C-alpha cells in the first residue's frame, strides 16, 4: 500500500494577499475552494496565533509546516512550540540559512552548531526543525557541496524541505536530493522551472508545476520512496498571473502526474 500524499499550498507566493487578517482569511477561503486541505504558513503579516488557528480550521485547511523566525527559535522556542501545537503543526521551518552564516565552511558549521540543539529539542517534543534550501548551498568546498555537508554533518534530528526549483538551479537533480534525505523530510516543495526568452537572452523562471522542465513524475516516485507526506506547491513569482490561479493549476497537474504513482488528495 503506497502512502497517501497530500498536496498543500505554500502560501509564500500569496504574500501580497496575506498581510492583514482579512487577507489571510480570504486566502484560506480561496485555496479551500480550489481543493487544498493543507497549507504552509509563510510570509504572513501580523495575526494572533489563535485567530490563525480559527481561520484555518474554519476552512478545513491544516497547517503542515511554517517558515518561522530563526531569531525566535534561538530565544523563544517554548512559545513557538506551543503555537505550532495549537495549529496541529509539527514542522517548524527555516526558510534559509541566515546571512550571518554565509561565506564558507566556518559559517556553515557555526550554523550547524546553533541548529543541532534546536532540532534535538523539537524531536524530543515530537516535532521537527526543517531546513529549506536555495541554490547557494550547492557551492562546493573541497569537493563537497554545502548542502551535502549540511545533510551529512548535522544531527539526524534535523529535517529538510527539498525545493525542486532551487536544487535544479544549483546544478543538481531534485529527485536525487529527495532520496538523499529519506526519513528526514515530511514536506517537499514542488516548484517548476521554465526557460524563457528575456531581455538579456534565455533566463530561468518560476512556473506552475507541469509548465516547466522539472521531471515531477520521477520526483513523485522519489517522494514515495523517501516517506514524504506533503507536496507543498510553491511559486515565488507569478509574473503578473494570479498566484491563486497558479496554485490551482499546479495542484491539478500534480495530481494528474501522480496517477498510477501514489494516492493523493
């Protein structure tokens, strides 16, 4: 029996609409109408944790993961744990390595030293610290990428959110990295890459799943093998298209691609 994978909406792409409580409610209403039953909270304006819980529950949308403040993780982790439990969310996400750790191996290992205790604390609480990659992690130092070092040299309690677009932008195969973090990833980001003509020649652009060049059929197989639970659809920039329309297209195409691979909802 294959696991059931849930298609979730990564709401960072809707950030222009989620800066007020009213906008957040309208966003949950819209994605619910489009069939989404789970979402990632990211890029939101101020909202009381209780109000966010009530809105999400009111529209039947669970919270599968967040992108949260790293500074709060260092100074206010107890409150963050309580908030995520209120939302029924066990994945607390780091959207990117903070800039103060950039610049080479010293910064990377300082970052690992800071996140390992947080990851182990969350694991003890039945939760996960999840790291979301971009493409800068694929710079090599002494023959190993920062991403490989982060995976291999961090505590196994650290989980990941592999972002398909940014892995491909870093020159690697997204499916390989999904498999590489097997058992350490509940949420993956499906984000397609299109090659288009720009003012200065060919350029990479974000695209709805199925409208670009990433092999999502293979990525879905990798997700099943790796024990992924949530396929979170993300598109950083929609280039004038409605992010809600892009989310709807991506959901439809992801489910179509998954026919015969895994049960999805």
